[in-house]
């Protein structure tokens, strides 16, 4: 039974490898650009404080060019909230937005061993970071949300950084994606948080707590959705 199961897995992997090679390196036609939308759960960790910021779940809508080996996509992260810490002490609750984001762009290539083929991703996205509010805890209010009446960011300000770029890498399991229409992978990298500008009196304090290099970004991709044409193209080439 074990030998038979191993043979089945090997045959499946081989079929996926052939299909993958055909998809990535095949002749150009209308089906060679495949739209795939993933569920994206994104977390960044601020290097200076070790503080994670978890963004609400959203979609990463991609177009995969199988001839050119490129991928482009749209990842619009919703506003996120987190605690602002200094060591073990929680100072405030803050909200941030990712603004002026460029499309996700990069390469996709066949990789991994024949028995476990992968689609290797190397992508980047540029964006600015805006602080929308900083509400100190325990001052004029209760709870982790801080005081609704006290916000250290002036309401008419645009407390934002200059543009920065995150470079991310990861790999999709080709068998899961092509044969099972499934995905469960992390695309990770680092980026610099530039200095914030126009934040009012507390600009220097915020830069001291947040701005700097080596911040991590982790995009967890799951639940790929293919349009009908993409599914038919994959099914046809897997069947070859």
C-alpha cells in the first residue's frame, strides 16, 4: 500500500510538473495570462518595538503572465489599529493606513524538485504609511481604545512618510494550486519605515518609536479563486 501511495503521489507530482512547465513556458495565447485572486492576511512587525500590526483580511487580485514569467496584482490594505508600546508599557492605541500603494509586481518561476514542484514568487510593492490617530491610554477614557476626546495627531494633519518599498519572496505549492485549486503560503520580506512628517508636536516622538529599517511584512495567501477561463485552461493542460 505504501509503495502504491508513493507511486500515486509521484505520478501526480510529475503530472503537475509537466503541466507547470507547459503553463509557464508554453506558447502564447489568450489563456497564458491567468487571473487568480487570493485571500490575503497581512501582518507587519515594527522592528523598534517588536509590535505586530495585523491588517483586516483582504484580497490580492493577481494576473499571472505565464509566457513572460511575471505577476502583477492589487493589494489594498484596510486601515489597521494596534497598541503603541515602549518596552512592556503600552502607551497608546494608534491607527495607520497604507496609502499611495503601487501595484504588486515581480516574477513567478517554476522551481522545487520534480516530486514537489513550486511556483516561486519574487515581488515588490511601494507605498506610504500614514498615521491617522494616536490615542493615549488612561487619559480621559478607559479601555484599549484610548480616549475618544484626546488624539495626539491634529485632525487637519497629513502625518505620512515618504514612499518605501517592500520586497517579498515565497513559493506556492504547484500541486495544490494547479490540481486542487488550493493555496497556503506566506510571502515575506522587510522594508524601511521612513520618517513621518506633519504629525504636529509629537512628530519626533513617533519617529523615535516607529521609523527605521528592518520592519517585517508577512502576507499569508490562501483560498485562490480562479475565473472559469483560468480553470478550463489549467484543467486542459493538466490533462495533456
